[in-house]
């Protein structure tokens, strides 16, 4: 991410956490004819912000990020997902301290 003055800025790395049975993702049929489905994709992740010249900050999701979409077929084909609600990111060492909030995170889902 370049700085405002054009100099080399920070690098941000987002890594999805391992599959967690406590964070359920679902596809639910909401209408039979024509077929319609509702997708809820939940995940937790770690965000590492690397500073130029060394050092980094590690943030984790306070609660799972939930992406939702309305589907007309399954598996989904080029479907745009949206955030169910903003995602709070907390300090990995102090989960009571919210350091960032993601308000928009557009994701395209294509297949399984």
C-alpha cells in the first residue's frame, strides 16, 4: 500500500484461519420455483500489517466475518457477496482493544 506521498507504505497480509466448526457457513433454499438460495459464508482471519523498515502489527477478527449473497443457482456462478455487518479487528495480544473496522469487503464467489 503506497503512502500518500508516493513512498513505499505498508504491506497488508490477510490469512484465513483454519476451518472451524464453531463458525458455521450455510446455504439455505428460500424458494423452490424458481430456485433461490441464501448463502452465509462465515470465517475468521488474521491481518498482519508490515511497516516499512521493519516491525508489524497483528490483528484478528473479534467475531467471524459473515459474507451473504442471494443465489439463483447452486453452486454459485459469479455471485457478489456483501458483509452482513462491519468486522471489528482487535489487537492479537489484547482482544478488548478494537484497532480497525472493515465496513466494506466485496467478494466474488464462483463455484465451490
